[in-house]
C-alpha cells in the first residue's frame, strides 16, 4: 500500500473514532480537531458515509451509525 493511502486510511479511522467518542459533531469540529481543510474532511466523511459508518442527521452534523465495526 502506498504511504499516502495508508496515511489517508489512518486519518479516516481517526475521524471515525473521534465521532464515535464524541457523539454528534459538526464538520467544523472535525476541521478544528484534525487541522485539515473542510474539503478534506468532507472527502473523508463521504468515504465513511458510503460505507454506512456515519450519517448526517442534519446539514453539517455527523454521527456514527449502528453498523458493527471491527477496529484493529
């Protein structure tokens, strides 16, 4: 796996864990926490949403779904 792919997957996992630990968070909360651009956070959230791991109950707010996840 390319180092950039590994870095991206690690970041997406960290974003998921942050949402899981904090409940419902805003996109801006994630931008502030991870120090990356809103566009990058949105791409990461799109990956998580596509895999049914997070959902957006209202615009700009994110929460985890009830899908079971094995985290290693």
